[in-house]
C-alpha cells in the first residue's frame, strides 16, 4: 500500500527547545496554559460523563489551585509544535496514545473513547471502504499524524492518496465540507460525529481499527504534571457519576433509593480525614440520621468554586450540613431545620498585623469572610460598615483564615469551633473578640421535601435530649489542631506513612494513589504488620494464595505489598473491560473483597432481574445484596457469598476516596 509520505519535521525540529514549564512552574506562575485547536470553543463534543472538555479543564485548574489560561492556536498543527516549544503546558486534541509516543510526547490517561471512522458525503455514491478511490480522502496532516497513522494501512482494500486539508480548518468544518459535497471522504472519530444532530447526513463507510482512547498531550519531561492530570481524570471518572446526578427527592424517594445525600464541606468541623478514616461533627451527626432513616449516607462535596446551597437547590443532594450560621436570606429561600447548637462568630488576626481583633478593627482592615458570614455581617449594626472583601462562591471559613495567613486580608471572621480546631496549626494567627455571639446552626433541606425536614427535626430534637450532640461535640470539636493524626505515625502533610510508594505504584498502573490509600486504610489502618483471620497479612491483607500468585515474598513489606496491590487492582479492573469506568472500578473493589467470581454471579443475577449488568450503582450492587441470600447464591457457579459485606466495603472505600481527593490534592505528597 502506498500512502502519501507526511513529514514529521514540523514537530521534530523543535524538540530541542528547553522551554519546559512542568508542574512546579505551573504552580509558581499560578496558571495552567492549555493549547486548544481552531474551533475548540464552538465545539459541541462532550466527554463520557456528559461534561464538555472546557468544563473538565476548568475543574482541573481549580484542583491544581491555579487559573486556566487558554492558548488558542490558529492551525491544528500548531498544537504539538507549540507544546514542544514551551508555549503551553497541555495540548488538548483528539490524540491517540500510540501517535503521541511516536511523536515524542507523553499522553494523559483516557479522557474519552472513540471509534475512528471514514465518512462520505450523502450523494457521493461511495458505499464502503472498498469504494474509496486513490484521491478521495481529504484530511489534515496533523489529524493523520496524531490520530489515524497506525490505522490507515490495514483499513482500505486499495491504496488511497491523502489530500491535505488546510490546517486552519476546524475539525467540524471538515465534516461540514464533506456533507456539502466539497470533499468526498474524510477521517473523523465518533466523538466528533456524535456532537452534531443528524450527523450532517454523513454516511459511515467503516471503522479504522478498534475503539481507542482519546488523550491529551504533555511533554515527556513533565512527568509530575502528567501524573497530576491523570490523578484528576481518574477521580473525575470514578466520582463524578455519583455526584453529577440531579434529583430533587422526597423522603419516600430517599428511602426507596436507600441513600441520603449529604452536601457538606471538607473541613475540620464538617467532614475530615481522621487517621485515614472519615470523621467530623456534621458527618457523624448525619451518619446517625441516615441510620434512623435506615439508609446509607452518601457524601457530596461540591467542586471548588461551587456554592453548596446552589448544589442543593439543583438537586445534587438532599440536605446540606455546613456548620455555619445562616443569614436570614438563606432561611427565607430554603427549608431549614430547628437549631441544634450555637457558635460564636469571632475575629482572627495575624500576629504581625498589629490588630487586636475587636469589632472596631473590621472597618479599618480588609475582612475575609465566606458568603454566608458576609450575609450576617452586612445586617449587623456596626458604627462603621466592615470592609468586607467580596467572597468567592464556594469559599468557606478555611479560605478566610488562609487569606489572613497570606496577608491578603487583615481580619477573618470565622466560627468559634473552626477557630478552636485550626488556630493551633496556624502560629501566625491569633484569636480576637467575639463579633456575633450565640449564632444558631441549622441544616438546610432540599425544597419539596417537607417530610424529610420533619424527620430531621425529630432526629435533632432527640439527639439533643439523648446527649448524642453533646457526645459528638466532645469527640469531634474539642480536639485542637490536627491531633487526629497522632494515633498513627503519619508525617505532617501526608495522607499515609507510605505516600511515595503509593504514588509510584499508582503511576505505574494508572490508578489514583488516593484510591489505593483508601483500600489500604480499610484493610489495615495503614499498619504493615496487621494480621487478619485466615492468614491475611500486611497493608492490603493479602491471603497466602493471593500474595504467592502475585510473586510477593513478604506481604508485610510495604515496598512489595503496595506495587502488588496496584497490580492486582488493575488486573481486577481489566476483568471488567467492557464496563463504564466508574462501575469497572467499583466492581474491581468489590472483587478485591469477595473475589471476581461472586461479582460475575451478581452480574448474571442482575441480568435476570432486568437490571444493567454493566452498571454498579443500583444494578449489580442491588443484585449483590440479593445474592447475599444463600438460597439465591446456591443457584450460581461461585456459590454462597458474603456479598452484603462487599457492598458496604465498596461504598466505604469510594466515600473515603472522595474525601481523600478533597483533602489531598492531585499534587500528592510532594506538596508542589
């Protein structure tokens, strides 16, 4: 077969450039420079989770703690050229991993999957790949090199000649030109084609090879940045399906679904990581409420920059427990519960500021507040109005403390519980005067769920009378600073004693290290010498047959156990390769607990029950609960299963993984 020879010189000639930014430079500059192709901002392409690439990239920048800087190219072939020159940090295209490797770049993990297609104009008379002539295919060189190069030789019975389309042409415009008859045939992928209603009437002639991952491009030297991006994308694919479902539900629907969705912060007073597990006053209180309702608690932590009450209003959760006093405007707009405890709003200043933190200081120095506290302060009868810095959507009281610590604000106003827990870890900050005393704390309930509000009020009233709230307050709100880490030897700023080993194993096997940490905590509480029933041992509690099959000599050696656990989890995930990614991960976790044969039985049972055997939540998960019955399990190949325990195991790990993701950024233990 003869194909027009396409030179790679326009990329290769600039590889010697050492204008390499990398993750450290991205953090130092405060911006992530994203190279995008012509037509990117007009594109209707969405990823597998239903979000646009633009929105996903905005989330990525927030997770990295930087702003997003778009670098718009005027030509498609400038994407990799400019990336090599250091004019951007990440190139967003429809690349294939094999093409990027050949061109000298690293690829991200898959952002989507697509079929590469040959398509023809409706009236071209071309019906299949066999009809494609020697000069029929019009495509850009950059697309050929970055996506189709490996697939062309075996796709066409006759040798086609590639006609180069100008690189200034957006990918969508190429499809429009084929539909209009200007070009006869072009090469595209299913993601681009599906983005248009009616697909322009284009005729699909056939596929070029098998489905492939769609990836983004990073320079090879920027390994830390690629790892950060991969960890982010992994978490998005696993966690976003659970948080992205909107449903304004009644109490009856909550009980039918078996889950109460709690919207809260990741903070010391609400939901935090305690020795690797989950803690926090509001999390514990809501867990008890879920038990009373006989449902499980689902954790919903809004993405950065997202107002949690807006999330509640849009149906992403059922209740919001923020451990913050609510201004009158919120109490008018949302159903709220009875008050269940009180906090003071107090001033916090920097020791270097010279301010004493009295109410009068609020009018002479910039005041950092979250949106809810700002709503309260604006109604207070101060002699002079406070100099409030306009709060950002989705900011909480920790953001206010950080502003004072960084010197961008003179005073922060936070609640007394947050001050008690946090100021021990901020030697540069000191507590000032009470600004607003005895503010009531309440939960906010989703609109349209009056029965849920009544049930919450009954529970909170009983929790006060029984002493539950007093006990939770003693356990969760009296400790000072980060003392919950003192139970085990975890270095400051780390999630586990083994973050470096987890990150290396995660990179090798394409698994977010924080998910491995969540499994490790569940299995051993980070104790490498842990021994369980039946001979299980080590950080990941391998059974003897498992560790021997993985080639482990000492399961109690973290240097052996951690890479083996990542390899084993990857093997389990690969057994569910035809399953959507989030469900694949959940099924692999359940398999880790009870074995893949029992999960396979649950998928068979799901099919019998007219549930989807490719989806975990509400489908295979439901079948596993029924498979827990020995009479049911005896009908299937793997036999009796403690499957109910596996469901709880999977739910705990995924919930903990979500919390780990919020508290420990994609940058990992390196702290860059």
